[in-house]
C-alpha cells in the first residue's frame, strides 16, 4: 500500500458529499460506513470519477451531492461530457450497517441498505453495468481509487479496534 501511495504525486481525500472527476492521474481515498462510493473509469478517455454519498434520495434539494441519486447522476453526466466512451467501468462500494439498530427500526431497512438499493437503481436507469461490488456487511471500508488505471483497493475496518484485513483488489 505504501508503494501505491508513494507512486502518486497527487493524493486526494474525498469527504462525504464530495465528488471528483479527473483527467489527471490521482489517488483518491475515502472511508465508508453506511455511505456508498461509486467509481467510474474510462480507459479510452483517461477519465476517472468517484462520489461519496451519504443518504439515498434527494427530494428537491437542487444539486446536493450528499445524496446517492444526485451524486451518481452528476458524475455520470460529467464523465460522459468529458469524453468517456462505451468502455466505462463502474464499481460500487460501502453501505455497511455500522450502527446498532433498535427493535423499533426493524421494519425499516438500514441506511446502508437504502443507499445500496438507490445506487443500483440509479446505475441501472443510467444504463451502467456494475463490474465490481463490495457492499453491505457490518464493517466499514477504506478505499483507494487510482484514476490512472481504474483500480480500487479496499481495506475492511473492524469497528472499535485497529484490526485491518489484508488488501484486496475486487
């Protein structure tokens, strides 16, 4: 992992509610719990994009990128506008249930599940096929997205400890 980070001259940390669309090779990192991140990469145009969305649905809040539906629509439109072709590779991450759910909330899906469902719905509507999914579960994730290659490296985080699993390349 240290080599990956050292090999990039530009490293960007993506906070909740932020997006990145870039033609310049950068390493984008973020940490997800119930939030979801979607990466898009087009080798033919050299464009990489990523969003970090917190909540499933934007109801009349203009272009608020904290919401899955708005963020996905935005990065897809910008990626296509900047020249992404039919080789667009889409990957979906996050949506863990990291908070304890009380008995009163058993009838309503957890926010992570809602985020995943909304992301999959929007991507389907946009005609995007998700090539890699690392979603759900009870553990957060730290992502590293390389816009030079479209590769995404995932570390799963165990809540309340410093234990981190080996890196995986989905």
